[in-house]
C-alpha cells in the first residue's frame, strides 16, 4: 500500500532510461520526490497513459500544484521545481563554469571576499565527487563522507556567502571583449563578467562495446547510480574498472547486491587502486574480482540480462548473468567550451601559468608585459582549476585547494582591469 504523499511524484518504468535520468537529476539536486513504478501500480499506469498519450513516454512528473510534465528536460524540470536557471544580474565580477569541488571552493572564497559571483552548473552541484558513495580521504571527515553530503554542505556554504548558482545550464563558449569576458549558454544567452574560472572537470569515458548504448539507464549505468541501488537488492551485479571510484562503487553495492563481480583489465587491483580499498574489497565476502578480463558485449531484452567477457590472456569468451553493470572506466577533460580560445595540451587539459611557457616562449596571442598568473590560461582573465587543468592531480582535496587558491590570482587580475 502506498502512503498518502503530497510532494512531487515521478511515475515511470524501472527500465526507462529517461525515468532514471529524472530521478538522478532530482536526487543530485536534493529535490525530494516519490517514485512510482508503473509496472507495480495499475491505476498510475492508466493515469500515465492518459497524460502522456502512451506508457512509453516516461516519466510523468506530477507536481503538488496539480500540473505535470512528460519526459521533461533537466532545464524544464529545474525551472518547475524552483531551481535557479537564469542569472539575476547583467554583470558579475566572476563567473565560474562548473559546480564540482573546484568551482564550489572558488565560489565560496570569491563571494566571501566580496566578488559578485555567479556559478553555472550543467547538471547538479558536486561534480564527480557528488557521485561518490563515500569519500574517505578528504581532510576533516575521519569516517568518510558521501559525495552527496559534501556537495550539499558546500552548496549551502556558497549560497550563504551570496553566490548565485544556476543549475541545468551548460556553458558552450566564451569570448573576450576587453575588459569584459563573456560566457555563452546553450540556450544562446550571454553573461558578462570581468573574470572567468573554468572548473568543468571531467566527463566519464563511454564503454564502446556492442549492446551498451541502448541499455544505459536500463541496467547499465556510468558511476555509482545510488538512486538505483535498491532495485538490485539480492541480485548479481558487476562493476567495470579497477581504479578507486570502481572500488568505492563495488563496496557500496555489497550493501544491496547478492554478489558484486569486479571486471578488471589489469593483473591485480593494486596497480591502480589505493591499498585501503584493496584491503576492504579482499575482506568483503560478496565481492568477486575477475582480473585480465574485458567486456565485449552487453545483452538483454529491454534491460540488462547478461554480459559477455573475454579473457585477455586466453581470448576465451565467457558469459555472466547480471542484473546491472556499473561502469567506472575513467574520464576525459570537459574543455570543449574553451576550444580555440585558450591553449590545451594534446589530451584537452587546459594549460595554465608556468605550463604555458613551452620552450621558454610566451603563449600564442599573449600581448601583455606580465606573465600569466598561476591558474591563468593563455587568455588573460580566464582561469582554470581542478581536474580540467593540465597537471592537476584529480582528487577532491586538490580540486578544492586549486579552486580556493585561484581566488588569490583572480584578485590580482582584477586589480589590473
Ligand atoms: C565515483 C568517483 C569517486 C571518487 N572518489 C574520490 C575520493 O574518494 N577521493 C578523492 O580525492 N577523489 C575522488 N574522486 C575524484 C574527485 O571527485 C575529482 O577529482 C573532483 O570531483 C574534481 O573536481 P572538479 O571540480 O575539478 O571537477 P568535477 O567534479 O568533474 O566537476 C565539474 C563540474 O562542472 C560541470 N560542467 C562541466 N562542463 C560544464 C559546462 N560546459 N557548463 C556548466 N557546467 C559544466 C559538471 O557538470 C560538473 O558538475 C572520485 C571521482 C569519482 C567519479
């Protein structure tokens, strides 16, 4: 029996990728909702059919004011639930692209030191760290902290200092119109400021094997997908990858799944995972680690049922029955919005400060007498911090440290404007 509930309701299907996307967006933005699976609730199934015209257009989101949205975009959903999606002011001292640890730290320091600060986040504050089930090596949290909790605390702190935060808005480009810097959003809107910090982090790398793409959100997920964990209670699931994020994910799923199978290309976990996680995994009775193995295909009718593997030493194929596959195979920098505007290395990481002096020469197009400041890119007034920056060491603490330290050089730059 469902208890009476007068908040926001998401009515969808367990195997509907769009339903998963909506749940993930709401929960990462800390918007409470009640989930209703149409396969378990005949009257709701009829309601969905009448509202959306078909039970395949999912999910239907019902709002307490009696209105509804069918298969909404993140932007439409953000607007409707009252998340800020449009800038209040025509001009800011500082615009931050990305609300991960680097962007949030920069926002806290910027606003607390009197800068009119706008942070623009494509998805939800917290970034990659916000998707971690438990961060155990961040200073000050001896028992660890979930990424969601850390993100919520940082967001509250930034708001308390007066940071304006836009959610579900993507920055697609930036340009220079001296002394101003201008960011362009995907909806065509432009926002002006004196300085920009690019803290866009990394995006997950896709697993390019047969059968994966159609089953994303229907048993296959990138990252820990904590909203979905309970669906797999008592089932067998697999985790692809052998780095720390995969280890954390595997340990998290041991709380729900009957068995967690880790699929690792290396000879052992120790080559790319911190020892404390390796020890924890070895001690977990329901984790099985398969090494020197790769995924070659995902199979299932409407949702994941089987994964085909290949032994990297013998080339022997093998099938495993799993209800879910969680993929943690690394990430690539999200620097596409600065393409052609600032210099990046061959992998797309943004070059800053001393790294811009290749063979002792100033960066191309640099006309100022001074050298670029620390964290400054090849375009004066545009800074970069965190995982997207060449040379960063891709940890929460480093991102927070870089975001915080970059404020010092942003102040120095503002004195020159
Ligand atoms: C599952 C997982 C577990 C991890 N666990 C740990 C751990 O235990 N300890 C540790 O130290 N590190 C951990 N890490 C690494 C750590 O999370 C990252 O190093 C850190 O989040 C980097 O912060 P960042 O702010 O540079 O970038 P990100 O966290 O990547 O944040 C960037 C943000 O920018 C947004 N964005 C990107 N492009 C745009 C755009 N064009 N417009 C607007 N917004 C945009 C993104 O949506 C994102 O929210 C983990 C990573 C993952 C994925």
